[in-house]
């Protein structure tokens, strides 16, 4: 009886040293008994992406992609899933035995799964703080859980127009408001914060007495001042580690063919890594 050949996967991006993806995927491999699987990280920018991908051998099963590669990888692919195409962002590349490259997006179903795990399945309206790449994925996820309007709080008319455009494309009614009014977002039943560290700190003092659900996509440092204030008021909080784990679960299942990735083991590994940092 011959052992299975080694299989490889990795996360690419720039900067990449902070990525928790290796911790999560390696924990999954251990729990699944995939001793011949390895998962690494590579500092790859847009210029280096095509040479790297085209040089990969048959031992490669898949890639995880972070910024700034989620859109840059699309011309290198043979097929792109409807979910990834809907937001023009690929965070997962799968390699078939025939050598085809398939692009997918696990961020969108990952957001939905993280919300569902915390008991959020339907809301009447929602608010998004920010207008970057994560905001468009959040908007696509909200198309599945929000029955009414989504208000995006952004800086500048160009960002506002971009978010309204994404809403039209995704079939979500989107209103926009200037960032100076971001405190108004906190009264929505579901608030999704997609901004960089520090951007929402000033909003912590404006958390209402009876907040709904906050989904803050950051995970380090955690909790953010907004998430801490939200939780102190008794509101429900979904964090960036929840998103990271749920999207990684989907990646592991699609790369390895495992019917169910070990969510609990992956989350524990992520929590331990953050605590040790």
C-alpha cells in the first residue's frame, strides 16, 4: 500500500506575515489526519502573482488570497464561481487534477455562516461602516439575510457612488450617508464594520442602550473599543475571527474534499495564536 502523495496549499498576499490562515488550515489538517498536507504563506504582490501561479506543480491543491490579489488573480483563472464574479473578488483558487484553475469566494458565505452561528438569520435593515473590498462582500452577504434597505456610511461621494453601484448589481437597496453621520448607523438591527483598526473607536461612546448585532471584521486587536462597548451594553457581537474561521472552513472542505472541516479545532487554534501574539 502506497501513501498518498504530498499536497500543498498556501495563502498569498502583501503584507502576509500577520495572516492566521496557516494556523487555521494546519489545525484542520491535523484534526482530519491529513499528514501529507502542508500549508504555507508567501509574500506576493500583484507583479509577482502570475509568475508564481503559473509555476505551481501538480502537488498544489489550492490557494487562499488576501489583498491586494483578490481581483488581480481573475485573469489567470479558467473559471470563476458566480459568487466570486458577483463582487469581482476571488479569495480561493482550486486546482483540478486536469490543471484547471477555479476561482471562488468564501468570504461571502463565511459572513453569512458567522451570522447564522450567532443566531442572525433575517434582519429588516442593516448598516455598513466603510466602502472597501470587504464592504462589497458584506453587501453580497446581506443580500441573503436583509429584507430591507442597507445604509452605507462612507467618506466622499466617489465611495458613496461605488456602494450604490454594488447595491444595484447585487440587488440590494443601498442608501449612503457621510461618515460624519456614522453614529446613526448604530441604531440598525445589524451593523457591519468593515473599516481598518481605529476607524470606529470614536463611535464606542455612541452605542445605544439596546444595541442589536455588531459584526466587526477586525480580529487583532480584539475586542475593538466599539465591540467592547457594544458587548457591555448587552448587544450581540460577531468578530473577525468568526469570519476568518468560517471562510477557512469552506476553503479546507473545497481544497481537501473533506465533507466537514473541524470548525471548533480551527477556532481554538486561532484563539490560541492571537492570545500568544
